C-alpha cells in the first residue's frame, strides 16, 4: 500500500473509532471530522494540494478520476476492508481537489432504532403506492430507506429493484430477490433506470433520488400501475413535499399530477437529525403523513395547505407533525429550546406551547 493509501486508511479508521459521520479533506486545513453534527479538526498539519490529490487517488478508480477531470465532481462508494463503507464525493474547488467521505453504517437499523412508529411497517409491505422519505442532506434518509428495503426483503417474497448513486448499503437476497443498480456504473442516469425498470418484473422500486421531472413522472406512474415505490426528496414537511412534486411539472399538467398523487401516494415521512442536549449524539424528529381519503381529497382539490390539520388529528394512524415531534423531544429534555426553534416549521406556535407548559408546571408547583 502506498504512503497516501496508508494515511487515508488511518484517517478512515479515526472516523470509525470516534463514531464520526463524515470526513472532510480540504487544502489549507487539517482533516476535519463531523462528530454528533459538529465539525472537529484533527490535530495534524494542514493539507497541501499534493496531499488531497494523493489521498483522493488512493481510493478512486480510474473511471471516477476521469469523471473528476471531465466534470469536476465524482461520487462513489468505498469499502475500508471489512470494517466500514463510505460514500465519497471528490470534487475540484479553486483549482485543487477536495474530498468528503460519509460513513455508511455497517448494519441495518430497525424501525425502533430509527424512531419510526410500527404503523409504517404496514405501509412498506403494501402492494402498490408511493412512499416518500424527505428532509435536508445528512438527515438519515438513506438509512431510513435501507431499513424499509431490508424489512421488505426479510418479510415478503418480492423482486426489489434499487436505483442509487452510489450504492451505499449492500443488500443480500433474503425472502425477496434484490437487484441494485448504480447510476454511472450499471445505468447512465436515474431517468434511464426508471424508464427501463418496469421491464425487469419489479414488485418494489427504490429510487435513491428523485432529481428531475422525468424521474418523478416515472415514479408516480410506476406506483399507479401496481408497484410499491420508495423515493426521496430534499424537502421538509408533507405539504411542502407535495407542493414540490406538483410544481416541478408544467402548469398544464399539474391538475393531472394532483389526481395521480391522490391515487398513488401512500405516505410522506419527513425527518431531521438534531444535536442532543448533552452533546453526545443526535435525535431524530419526524413528520409522518399517511394518505387518508380526506388527504386524497385535499390533494385532488389543491387544498394542500389544510393537510397539517389532517395530520394533527391522525395520531391513531401514526401521523405526527414535525413541530409536535420537536416539542416531544424538547419536553423529554433530549434537545434544547434553541435547537427546537431553529428546526420548527411554525416557531410562533411552538413558543405558545412552551409558555403554556411553563404556566402549567408553575401551577403544579414544578420548576
């Protein structure tokens, strides 16, 4: 192994041993790890352009190096022997190479470990429909999708096709047959993969990212025609997710898309990962919308702004608003007031709840 290869191995072992989520390699500063959501510089000399170039080359295939030269960015997955897997993004910035690596957890997590209610299990073994997992970058969408796919794989006999860029979690055949296609390696694009997927006799399709109109359209049509489809979007909250899906389409198609979504959408699971109050980890907050007949009517009639009211009254179906999930974490002393308010959809309503709780504690003689 080259000297740079050995140095990269040491850095990745540091990420694993410290329980960090990411490693950043940038010219002009030491390697930086993200620990419990916060950036921490390692106690080593600043990296030179030759350092980052060498570290990148030590883990990057010739094909990906050519893509980096051609496009300025390349994404792939990398295994550190049998210890861990990483999602890698190598890129050019200000004429030099930078690299970001994200640790992929080595084991599938359960619904309980993620914090999802058991109602979600019933959704992910349905025969058809669209389940969307949404949230900002780094909020754990990939982990949630992997948990869902693994559950289907263990509990049902279906053909599961995943379309990913890159493949992060490796699945093995269990009760189901599983096919994993990597964009840029097995197929040129998400759009192309979705155009071809229905010829592969799938029961379940997982789309790692719904980036464009064509991919979204294909996912909705697959769900409509008798397939279970999992997908992700970088949106927060169920209502915003539906708005985003509809707004991608031309105005003259939007009414038809709302009708299709009303028929095919099963659920929207929106999540955020927040630093815990004790600084020792991160806590997950969720918004969960299950598509009831009432919500289907709101989507069809373009009254999406009223969906929050249905979520608020749908707790028996496992529904919860993001702000209520945040407030529950705050009440349980898992996150700070500032963290809750920063992530809130409607901060003024949460402020009112906090004041009501404070008044109630005073009446009961609490602190």
